[in-house]
């Protein structure tokens, strides 16, 4: 059987080395490269030939999912397995939306990684349907609510009027959404709401 060539990319050198060492004597899997820098990874994936990329989502505060098109341009067909320590339904959904092939939490047993990698290449490996709501902490977050939560974080230096314009809604509509989010998350202000989003992995 031909060995599966994999690349491991994670901002933690400890994790990269641990996973690479795990496969050092594996007859099915060959670790051909490892990266702890996103830019170096992009240079490599655009030119190299391999089968599977094991990719950490959070690269020193940078969301690698936002760079999937650069990491895997259309001419490339390797599979992507996304990794995260925030193993929840929201992160899984975000990964699938970005055309990641498999989502795995870092709390998964390292002994199962061989099976996960092999299965990622299976023709029967299909992405699950992406839902329009995320159920988290017994709360249903719609796409719009998550979009607003992210905007409050990303544009924290802007006024409510400016944020509403960016979201293409009225300022009153933004205030209404914020009140609903405060009630849903049991927070009192925007700062606490954003903290909630970060702690729960809704903002990355």
C-alpha cells in the first residue's frame, strides 16, 4: 500500500513534533513536512504534492480558515483536516463552510489519528449538512446573531452607527440584536458579550 503523505501545520511546535513522532514508524502514513508559520505553509502547499493537510485553526490568533483559498488553491486536491482546541458545533460548522474535509478536536485520542487520516481520503467521506443555527449552551445562535457578535469584536473601535452600516442594517436593528444577545448570554454590556463569544469559541 502506498503511504499517505501528510503535512502538519500548527502554531505549537510541541503538538507538531508530538504528532509527527507518533507517525515516525507508521507504514501507512508519511509526514513529509511540518509548519508552525502560516505564510510558510501557504508557500509550500501551493507547490508541493501530498495527500492530507492537518491544519490547526488558530494560528497565534489568526484564523487559518480565512486563508483556505490560499492554502488550497483550485488546482490542488489534497484533503484538509482542521484541528481546534475549541471542539464545539460552531467551530465544526465554520470549518465545513470553508470546505474543510474533516473536523477534529484536539482532545481526540492521538491513537485515532491514523484512522481519521485514512478515512479522509475515502470516496464515501462526505461533509455533513451545514445548519443555519448553532445550538450552544442551550442557546440557538442564528447566522445573523453570530455575524453581529463577530462585528462587535472586529469593529470595536467604531460607533454603533458605523457598525450598523457595515452590517447593512439600521442602527435601531443593531441595538435590538444586541439586546437579544445580552439576554441570550446573560451579559450586561458589549465587552462582556464579546468575552462570552471568545470564551465559547464563537469568535476566533
